[in-house]
């Protein structure tokens, strides 16, 4: 049986995902240090408003308010016994909004990292990570999520545990990692290494890619790295709306709707099929992104200089893939090359 996301991808060249969760909820009154997932039970209308903001702005897919809904994260708020409940509620509210939209909208059950370090460097074993992700996945499944959406992962071991949990729950899934350390994840993975890891998974994601990280330019460089491996799997790009700055006591992202519109078109031209925003991305950004994707013709794959000129420079000179071979700089143009 074909899943809803695969069916929608078969009819479209690109899909618009959603934007920020935390930034929008902070604007609704969430306080720093609070668990957003508790609002699924305590402030359901605000969560509906969050979801509707993305849908009304044109998103084809939105993530549930369950990013930190695993036992390890919820334990910090004495809510570890409510994993299934809070994830189910987050997905149920999403299902309600999607079904009332009058068009096909995918409800993606967000699963973030546990916040623990995987063994042998840390104390989190593979079995325990799978157990935590599985518990969360079952709640999202019960609430009606179309697909699980694993995001902001840094370690390959944690990504693999999430894949196993999705298989146990009998759910399709997508998975992104955050490349926030000179083009690598915090645990050292390059874009090429992630693509190779994904290809070897027993329960493969429907799509994979990158989210968050530093800025939109860095994320597009990572997308080019995925494309250069020759993968045939749909690629996800969910970049931040610019760079965070501390303004008048608040964190503000400096990316304008026009900048995010340029980013969205560049992401499509780089080869991404599912395009959205992450931190700082508001409904106004999404509207601009949707309009740009619908009205601007597809162009050639951009090189790094084009990306830098259009939406800004990179946080580092290299991204780790330059060690893959002497022809690596050329691949940032319009060449395709499979990693050896």
C-alpha cells in the first residue's frame, strides 16, 4: 500500500514543507525552558493555530509539535509517563487541521534527538534509543500522522535507532540531520557519509536531507553534497531563516521573506524535492517561498559562488567533502559524481 507522501511526491516536482515551531510558539507566549509538547494538552487551540499558519501559507506538509516528545526530553519536565499521550494529541490536532484544509496536506510526526550521547561515548544504548523512539512513534501513529519525521539528528547511531523504531511501528519515515559544524554534523558526518549510511539502512526513509544548521547557504551546500552522491531518493532542505541575532532581549533571525524565496528556488534547483524552513521561518516567509516556487522557472544547478551571491556566504570554507577527491571543487557546478 502506497503511503500519502509518496503519492503526493509522484504528482509534484516539489513540495513545500513548514517553517519554525519554536519561534512561532514563543510568539504565542511559550517561555524559554518550557516543554512545547505540553501545549498539545494544555493549549490545543494555539497548536491548531501553529499548524493552520503553515497550511494557510501554502505548506503541503507540516510537522507536529512533538520534537522533544521522547522520554528522555520529557523527563526534564516530569512528563516521561506522558510520551504516548502527548505525541498522540500532537498528531490528532494536526490531522484535524490537515483534513479541514480542503486539499491534501501531509501530517509529519516530528521526532527530535533524545538529547543523550550514544554509547560508547555516552550512556545511551542502541536498544534504549530504539525503545524511546518506538514509544514516540506509536503515539504519533495512533494520532493519525501520515509519516514519521526524524529531524536535527547529529549521530549516525541515533539516526539508525530511529529507522529501526519506525520499522517496529510499521510507519514510513523521513529523516534529516543538522550539519552545523563546518559543514558536518556535531558528531562529524559529512553529507556524503549520510547519503551512504541512508542507502544501507534496512528500513529506508522516503526522503532524507538536512535541517537547521547554521544558515541557508550552508544548508544548500549540504544539499549539493547529497546530490553529488548520485542518490535517487528525494532530498529534503529545511534551512533557517538567516542567522540568529540577539535583539532587544529576544533571538531574531535576520532572513527576510525575499531571502527565503530565493533560498527556496535555489534549493529546488540544487535538487531538493521537499523544501521548507526551520528556525525563524514564519508564515510570511512560507508565502513568499510558495509564490517563488510557483512563479519562477527552474534553472540550472547553482554553484557555490551563485549561492553566495544570492543569499550570503558560508560559515566555513569547506564542508568535509573536499577530501573525497581532487575533482571535488568542480562538482559544485553542474556535474554529477557518485562518491566512491
